[in-house]
C-alpha cells in the first residue's frame, strides 16, 4: 500500500481492522482472465457501513489500492457534508436570534398598519340608527 494512502487513512481514522475485505470474481471486459480470477475487490467499512466494489484493472493489488482510495474519498466527502450541514444550522439559528435593524422593524410596522387599514375598509359598515 502507498505511504500517502496510509497517511490519509490514518488521518481519517480508518483502521485496517475495521475493514472487511473480500475478493470476488470479476465480470465484463477483459476476456477469460477476468472471468476466472478473483480480482474484483469488495470492501466494507464496519463502523460506517460503507460498501465499495472496485474492478478498475485486472490486477488485484491495484484494485485493493483503488478501493481503499475510493473509501477514503467517500468518508471524507460524508464528513465535509456533515460539517457543512452543521455550519448551515448554526448560521440559521444565529439569523433567527438576531434582532431586526431599526429600519426593517419600522418598515414591518408600516406594512402591518397598511394591512390593518385595508382590512378595516373591507368591513361592512354598521348601522348606527
């Protein structure tokens, strides 16, 4: 395994013990060699339940490398999405808690007064006799 890949896995907290690895008979282009050998790699990251199948080349070792690389990319992408979601939620809460500016508050009150006058004008007049 590449040193760069192992550092990336270590940075993401992926241990080899947490990965279930199987070799599956390949399929598709490549002729008889692909159909006979178990060169397709299946990885399952047990803590996150992520499953990856890789058959990019006819070499089992290359497929092991590519599968681990794809696993790292997927976990990194999921973590970035989660972080972005948390940032979005905190930003939204800050926006909701923030006070209105004096100008926007005055404009809102003017709109309410205007709406009230419209509703008053729609009422049927009372008979004061």
